[in-house]
C-alpha cells in the first residue's frame, strides 16, 4: 500500500452477490476533504483462521461521509438481498457449534433510504431499524490513549485488497467454518493498558485498526514452559561433576571461593591469568561468580549446581514466551508454542545438564532482559513521521548494563546489541519514516532519523568500549588452539576452509531441526573436511543458503508493505547469536558445540511456529487438527529425547560411553573414555581405546604418551614416549614420563635433562617439579631439591599435589612442623586430597599422636574407600588394641574389594588376635591356594600355630617362607626374627641366637634382635655379653620397658655375684690372716727354743775351762 493513500471507486458491475472493490487509483485523485475515513483500515482476517498479518480492508464510503475519528463504517448490500443475507466473523469464539459464538447479521436500509450521520460523525440508521441489525465489532488500536475504532461489515462476499491486487473472502465461513490454532483457547482481548505492548503500531498512509492480539489465556501460561523445562531436565539434577565441570569448578580455586573475589575479574573461566600464554581467553567472571555463590550456599555438592542450571533454563523459557508476546507474535498461543518448543529442545541438554553450560543459559537470560529493556525504552506511538524517541532513558541505560552483564557471562552476549538496533530500525519506527522525504518535505533527514541515530550512536560507542576492554584484558592476543580442536581452520586451502565452514552452518541447522544424533564432543574426525566442490554434503549447504535466501526475499518484500515481524525477529535471534561461533571473524576452539546453539535456538523456535501457522492457514479444519496433533507429538518426542540425553550427563562413565556409542569414528571420545578407564584402573580396556584413538588419528601424541604409562614393558613404553615426542617435541608430559622412566633405569643424568626440558615447555607442570625435586633429593642434593620445590610452588601455587610432595620432602628433612603446613595447604587447595590426609596421619603417628593420626585417617576414609586408605587406619586400630573396630573395618573393606589379598590378610591377622584362629587359618588357606608363593601367608600361618603353641609346625611354616628367598631385606629380617622366637620357645637357644644375629646383620637398627640376643646370653649365664647386647638395644630403643626390666634383672644378678665375690674374698683373707698368725706363732716358739738353747749352751760354756772352750 503506497504511503500516500488511495481511494476506491465502485465498479459498474457486481460479481455474484455483494460488492466489489475496484483497482487502486493514484492518491492524487483522492479529494483532500475525503478525510482519513476514505482510507480506513484494519488488520486482515485470513481465510483460514489466523490473523496472519497487518493487511488492510478497504471500504468505500459515500460522499459526504464524515472523517471523524472512531466512526462506524457500514457497507451496503444489494437491494435484492434480504437483511442478514451476509455475515462476517472477525474472531473465533468457542460454542457448541464451533469456535465462533454465532453469526452476526449486518443490515442496512433499502436503497432509497437516505444515510443519516450522527453528531459524532458516525453513520446511523433510520428509525425503525431493528436494534440487532447492526453489530459493532470494536478492536482496540495500539495508540497510547487507548482509543479504538469500530468497523461494521456486511455482504455475502468481501473483497480484501492487499497492497497489490485483491482476493476474495467467502461470504460465510471466513473464520468460523475453518477454525484452527496451535493451542485451543477462548478468545478475548488483552488490552494495551494492562501490558506494555511493544508490537509497534504502523502509522502508515491509512489509519490502522489492529485486532486484539491476545487470547483469554492468562499469565498462568507463563508457568507452562517452566513446568516442561523442569520435567525434561529434572533427571540431570543427580548428576556429578563431569568433563569440563572438573576443570571449571573442582580444579578452579576461583570457583571454589578460595581466592579473593577480585581474582575472578583477572583470571579466565578456568582459573588461569588472562595474560598467560596458556589461558583460554574465555573471560566470564559473572559465571564464575555464580559458581562461587553455589559453593557458598551448598558447598561442592553437584546437586545444587544442577538445580541452579535447571531453574535458569526454566526462567529463560518463560521469559522467551513473554518476549514473544511482547515483541513477536500477536497471538499469545503462538508465543506459548514457541516457548514450549524451546523448553523441550534436546539440543539444550549440554547447556542445561552440563554445569559449565550455565554460561550459555545465564547469558541467554540476560540477553532477553536486555532486549526487553531496550524496546521498553522506546516510545512506539508518539510520532508518525519520524523514528520514535527514547521515552525512558533509564530503561535504555538498564539495557546497556544488562547487555554488559551478558557479555561478562559469555562472549556471545555482545550480539544482543546488534539485535536491539536491528529491531529498532526494522520494527519500532513507522513505515513512513523509512522513506526518504521529498525535497519539499518540512522535516529534515535528521528530524526523521534523529532519535534512532542517537540511540544507535550511543549503543555503538558503548559496544566499542566493551570490545576494547575485552581485547585489552586478553592482552591483545587470541587463544591458541590445536588442529584437533578445529581442523578446518588449520587447512592451508581456502576452498577447504570455505566449504567446510559453510557445511558446518548447515550441520548446526540440522541439529536444531532434527536433534537425533547428539554428542558432547564433535572434534577429531567427527565431521571430515570438505576438499572438493563435488562433495555431496555441499548440497546441504546449498539447501540452507536457498532457504535463507527465500526468507530474506520474503522479508524484503514484507518491508515494502507491512514488515513480517515474526520471520525477521526469528532470523535476528537465530543469526546474530551464532555469528561468534561461525569462524567468520576469528578461529574458534571447536568444530560443533551443541551448547552454543542455546541462544540461536530461540530464533529457530520462532521460525518453526511461524511456519506452522502459515502451513495451517492453508489447511482444512481436519488437517489443521492433524497438524496440531503433530506439533504435540513433536513436543513429546523432544521431551523424551531430552530426558534420555540428560541421563548421559549423570556420570563421567555414562557421558564418555555415550560419546563412543554415538560417534565411534571420533578419536576424541575414545581418548576421553580411555582416560576415564585408566583412572578406574581398568587397564586393558583403556589400552584398547587408546589404540583405537591411534587407529583413527595416528598423530595423537597424548594417546601415545598415555599408552606408554599403561605398558608394563619398559622398552615398549619408551618407544611410545619417543614417538609422541617426534610428533610433538614440546609435549611436556611425554618428556616428564620419559624422564621418570630413565630414572627408574638408573640413568639419572638423562632423567634430569628430560625433566628440566619438560619444565621448559610446561612451566606450570607441577608434577615435573615434584619428580625433579625427588630425583635431586635421592642424590643428596638437598639444597637444589629445595630450590626446585620452591620454584614449583611459585609457578604453580594452586597445585595441591606439589604442596603434598613438598611436605613429604620436608618430613624426610625432619622438618615436621613445616611439612604439616604444606599438607594443610594441599587440603585447602583440594579438600578431597586424601593422599595429603594420609600423609598427615602418618606424620602424626610417627610423632606418637595416635588420636590426631586416627582423625586424619578417618577423614581420608570418608573420601576414598581404597585399600591404601583402609590399610593405615586398620593398622593403627590394630596396633592401638582396637581389634573389634579393626575387624569391622577390614570386613567392610573385604566386601568392597573381595579380591584384594592384603585386605584379606589383614582381616585374618585381626581374627587371629581375637582368638578366631580357625576362621583366620581358613581365610589364609584360601589366599595360599590363589597365590602359592605368598610369603606373608606362611608367616601368618606360623603365627597362628604359634598362638596354639604348636611351635614345631610354626617353625616348619616359617622355614617354608624363608625358602622363597625374598629380596626384601626388611621382610627377611622379620622372618628370621620370627624363626628365632620359635626356636627360643623350643629351647633351642643357640640356634635362636643365630637367627637373631642374622636379623641384626640385615637390619642393624632392629633393637629387639639385640635385646633377644642379650636375653639368650643372659639365660646362658654370659652376663658380660648379655650386658653388651642390652646396651646396643638401649641405644636404639631407650624407652623399651622390657629392655629396662632385663637390664634390671641383669644388674641384680651382677650385684648378687659381686656380693658373693666379696664374701668369698673376706673368708679367704681371714684364712690367710689365721695362717699367718699361726706361722708367726710357730716362728716365735722356735726362736724362743733356739734362744733358750743358746743361753743354755752359753751357760755350759762358762762353766767349762778355757781349754774346753
């Protein structure tokens, strides 16, 4: 319809009954005094039951008709027709006949009856006309003051003039004979005054009278998409952290709330600094903030994360319906259909069931809020000759703020500003102001386009600032991707890139149209590159281009007449959000990602509902009902697919297994599944899938590296590592693993070089720091090892394993208190680090703090029920005399790990201590049957027979264990010690002494061996040797009570011996003294005798004569 308006003259003849409408005549032939009544208009009523668009009814008025606003227009019928011969139905009504409530009869006076004009300018009927002969059907217009216009039609045939040409509307059954809609409901009026309706009213050449766009469906219908969205994805609420969730939440201290709040605005989505070379450059601080809030409210419980995602998806679905009602569809039922289709679409599974998909869902929510705020800021009904002004700057400011928030949740949120400006230009402005004013037009171009240009300039300037900030925080560099991420972008051929990128557009469209094959990862061979124009897949690209071209032409034709809002809005919502993922402006890190279709799917749903509406308008009532049933079946199928697809996201195994089943030719899904199997110690299955990866993609260095870690043959493992390094010489993990392999082979120098090179290419690889530090510590280069650990902690401050390993190093350096701080730091970084808990338990146990040790062991047990966690706690309980609790723990462990030999042996040992020797022996015999060379089994059997005091059998069993010739010096020393005990019980003390002597030779620090040797010598009466052995034992174990008792016994014996010796010496001395005295007495007597004899002899001589002398 031209902007100037056209008058309509009657033709001389009539076709059938009713009136005809002549061809259009130029506006210049319309008298100026004809008034707007000559160009009265209303929305077209389709011949199939939908208000399909803003087409105009043109009714000719008699000369002299008043042009007063709001007048009633009465069309005449031929004189040969009785009153009520014709009828029209502008709106379906539900009743017992059909959707229409009944026929409205319109009559007018005979031909010779003069027309009467009321004072208000409305044509009236003469007296005597029945009150019901004329029906007024009032439809409110979109004007701000709520004034309406009335239209009364009559006649058997109405000719409705389009902008070009005419078409006939049947006299009966215009709507009532073929009622149809996607959702049945009672008709009603949704007045503009009750809702800020922003479907723009066209101030064209003819005053438009719009039909009521709503139905009697109330606001409660907004809850229907919420319910459907919740039902479709409710089963994902029990899912765990899978795939990228682990890196974005569990391994990200920003998400866990362990870093200052400001760091989320400095790091990327994965917790790395934005200016780091390894950063993904995905700047989403508000999404990370939402994770942080989740952790604050519910901890690291995946249920609360999934619940938040489902709630957000339900909110987006409801908000989409409100948006469609406000800015897209005139019928609320169509908006409901679009929202329901969006709620149940299976392509949303990754975005809703995957926790990291919250970035897409939350960004979409802010996208819609931004769009609604923007159009709310524009006054669509104020001016007819220029773009509408900004009526609410606050809403415009709010739209900028919300749009910025959408960008800070995910990068694709920036596209909302383009959607707003396009919608502003295409729909919010009147049709007239889009045409260039004539040279003599009083309004200048600035007057016409000024309001829009001001808004566009403001939004464009603001978007430029946002983009500048975004590039600035990225450090001016784009993220680095590998060929596996996006193979097409690495192709050297322009044709290959163009054809593949174009096909990917068609492939994404197919996922929206038929979401049959869905997968969490579409990389590495999922979609082969297109190298030739003769590839059959190019047909899909041409089909998509053709469809989009037809839609574009349709929209251009609509703009010339009355814009087809539904198609254009659908295209805006479909294309704009997809642009960042299209590889059009920059390389992306994926081939296809279902989560990025979350926002574009809004436009797809709008287009689908519009297409169904158009299709339905060309069907009979029966076929229309069939189409409605088909739509309901489609919703049911989509819902079932969403429910089943949500099951795949409940666990890592379910997700990775579904990928292998869905895309068996995808090397990436096999690689992920193999990694999971490796973590679960399912070695053989993991090796099979790694080899499948290499078959599908031989240049996969990580698969070669991981396969080397699972290979028992060191030569074969080294071959895998070196192949990986040939493909990727800077593969830090392959360098690391090869270095560790060289270390086990004793090639420490080469191992050190490889580990240092690994750190050169992977400065943030904490495991390499740990291995290098451990290697240097083994070589007694403690200062260098300390420097390596400190450098690692500085480069990888958030690496919990490195903190734990440094704690082990400090324990070896006898810095227990410092080690405790690093163990606690590891637990702060990763609260479920059970290895750090075990190390803390061992440390406290070595310090004699058994209660603290038991506390940490139990904490570790709450996280993991593996053998390496159960054994230390069980041993502690056993050694502290808590045998019953130890038995319960080991019995539970046997139930969890029925094939684990060590757990069963520990249980048997506890049973033996508790006196249940028969049960213990039976359990050990079962193990011996499975493992005939089990040394520990024979050792335990020996202990059982020893407990029964069958020392001969116990000695036989321990000799069997010794004959197995273990290379473990510690184990051999313990076996010899046990043998010595058995021999001692058999009173074979010298042989027992020799066994203890072998223990001391194997383990000189074995205090009990020295003590027992002292005991044997003690029993043999060699007290000097016994004291020597006791003193050696006392040096090793000064606190041993038994040793102190033996020493006390020895001391008492020695004291008694000393006393006895002293007594014997005293008696000997007395005997010597008595003997001396006796001898002295005898000597004295002899002297006296001699003296007496001499005296007597002298006296006799004196009596002699001299001669005799």
